[in-house]
C-alpha cells in the first residue's frame, strides 16, 4: 500500500494521519551488550519492559528482553549511516541490526477520542493508569499484529505501525470506528431523534 493513499482524517475528537519519513531498524542483542548500539544510534535502548526512550533524532521501543524497534527521522538516519560506515563491526558483540524501513507503514492517532477509536479493535486497556505516556507493545487491531506506542504528550497521542500489506485493513478498521464515533455524537446533539424508552411490563405481584 502506498503512503499516498492514506489521507488525514480529523473528526469527532480524533485525528489520524500517516507518519512520513520514518526510518526503521529491528535490533536484537543482549541487554548487557547494547551500549555500542546506543552510541551508533545516539539513542538509549530501554531495558524496562513495555517502555520507550527518545532523543532529538528518534525513538526506541522495547519489544522484548533482547529486541527493540528504532525509529529515526531523516537526520538521525543520516548520522547513523555515517557512524555505521566508520564502525568496525567485526568487534561488535553478537547482535542483529536490520533496516526494515519499507516493511511497515505508520499512523499517528491523537485527540481526546483516540483511545476510544483504538479500542474499537484493540483489546488493551489504554487508560492513563494502564497505558501511560511512553508505553509501547505489540498487540492486535482486529486481526492484524501492530506495534502501538503512546507518545510522551499530555493529550492522548499514539503511534501505530503494521506491515505494509496489512495497512488497508487497519485503515478501514479505524475509519469504521471513527464513523461510529461521529454517529454517536450526532445522536446526542440537541434536537436529534432519540430512541423511544423501553416499555416496562406490568409489575410482578407483591
């Protein structure tokens, strides 16, 4: 699916827009050996489960005890390429560093109803108490595996990404949830037709 097909949606208290220009790396290494990768990416790799870290150039998401997803902007990717070209990889501890930029597409969901829309397909409790800013995880949206990250912002703001071939399903699922959110708002507008109250049956004899 092309990034150009995804158009921003802004309705009913939620905004969904494609995230452009993200460079991605899948990283595997022992946590005790992560120091050289932190230097190359100029980004700390979190060791606490379900947590993320960030710098001026990017974000690192914890996906497992020895696995991270690193997201960099264009400048961060350029600097990493320079450091990587100068680094003697034969001296590195056992590790895997694979660029997966074109494997996935990303979306940003923000606004007071972002959590409501996500929960139309995601079973996690995304409340502030259970999924505070900085939290990240692999989870499901409907039938699709996604990576979900809540940004370090006061207003609910989530980054979601999935494999490129699954994005049409994810996009349509989110659009459906937003449509339901819009319909709910319309139904509660002053003057909107309201459902008739249920007719109560006769009271049971005392």
